[in-house]
């Protein structure tokens, strides 16, 4: 099996695999100054993220939003400052982090995933204990963290959901970001970062109060807040693009959602998220769960899979209703009440175009 064929068997390709053709075209046509350790110039990275042309090759936008924020993120990584992307769930923090890393370094897989179980060893280094017991501390027994590997190669490491980690784990980054070294006293050596090394971290605003980042650590980052899409048109465009990409990757044998379906789903999500109808005439209760753009994308792809597997392949109101029920009504009984009130007080009173979806949702939410 060829390498290209094997990639098609991968459930989720990395950004550098998925957009390999675009990255190669940008490198070939890039006339800007390339910083040390980078694969292409900052201008070419911006084109990769926001879309454009590289010769005759169309570059698809990876992030649809405020272009200036992307410019600020790229400019941060040109310096020796680390980058922290903060935002609500579904604001494309991880997606932007991955694509920036793919464009700049060519390898987005050096990732520390922040959880309550993340330890300082995940940030610095650990040991192969069988080799350690047999031969003592040796370079061969050293197990480098993704951050140490990035330092050694002059690349970019990603730290996802940094605020999910305990404070002492977060603070292990302070000396790394300040001194650009990791000391290994057992070997009597220091790992010094090569030019190009940086860290892109992400943090969820919903996690505030879980493990607050210290002021000392925040000072080591340039912080960029990624907002939710500011208009319904922008959010529909994001959803349309990502649903098409995911449907293609999974080879879903269903028609791409029509504009009407996209509009309805995004309208429902924006209204429940903001606690107000789009015309600002009615206040609404919001469900306890996350009603994000990412959830809308997941809802529509799942509905497509439902239509392909158990329907005609055309997305129906019943398929959308099933997805909406699962996305909005989580384990909390309050969510069911919120959804019922929305159906009766908002959706039911809309025009005939909404009646089919209303009745399908009402039937499920009994």
C-alpha cells in the first residue's frame, strides 16, 4: 500500500497531511523572508490560515474570523514569545493552533493534552524505568516530553487546555518560557532550545476558576482572545465549510445540508447561546451545556450520517431534530425544559418553513 493510500485509511489526518498540497504550493511560491526554524514566511502562513492563492493553487481558509487576530498570532511566534489562545468552546482555538503549527513547523503532533491527570513529567521529561534500573540515568533512558522534543528540533509544541492542569504543572512552564532551557540534573546537562522553538497553548473560558493561571505564567504569553462568530453569516460559512470537509473525509453518502438547514441550525444555536432571539424581541433561557459552532458542525455531520445510513441520503427535518435533541438536551433535566419552551414559544410561532422541524422536534422531546 502506498503512503498516499495509507493516508486515506487514517480516521483523522493531521493538518500537514490534509493540506499537504497547499503547503507545498505555498513553499514553492513564497518570496518572503523565512524566519529561523520556519517552513515559510509569515505572509505565506497568513495566506494558509485565511485563504488566497499560491500560484495557480487555491488556498482554502482554515480560520474564518478576524484577520488581524491571525496576524497578531503569527507575529507573536516570530518573536521568542509563546502564544496563548483563549475563547469559548467551539471558537476554533485548537484548530487554529494545529494549522499554525503545520504551516510554520510542518509537524503539529507535539502536543501536551491538559487534564487533571497531567503531571510535570508530561511538560519536562520522564524515564524509561526498565532502562533506568538496569543502567542508571543515561540519555537512552530519557523520555522527552513533546515540549523538550520541540526545543531540540527548533519546532512548535502545543499545550491544549492548559487551565485544566494543576497550578504546579502549569508553573513548570515558567522557567522553560523564560530561560528556553530544560535542566536534566540526573545527566548533568541542559537542553537548550534551538531557534524557531515556541509553544502555542489554548485555554477555555468555561474553565476559569478550575486552575487559574498564575500572573507569572500569563506574563510569559502573548494572549489572544478568539471571539465567537460575530454574525450569523460568518457562522453559517464556518459551519458549511467544516461540514463539507468532514463529510468528504468520512465519505458520508448523504447530500450536503441545504442553506435552509444550515440557517435553521445556526439560528437555533445563536439564540440559545445568547439568551435572545435574533430580532432581540424575546429573551430566552439558555441550556446548561455548550451550544457552540463546533457543536453545530457535529450535529449536522451526525445528521448526515443518519440520513445516509437509515434514510434516503437527503437530510430531513427528522434527521435534524434527532441531532438537535442530542446537542441541546444533555443530562440536565433543566435542558429539556429550556428546549421545550424554545419550541413552543419561538419555533412554533415562526413561518411555515419551520413547521416541519418544529413538529419533528416536538415529537422527540416528549
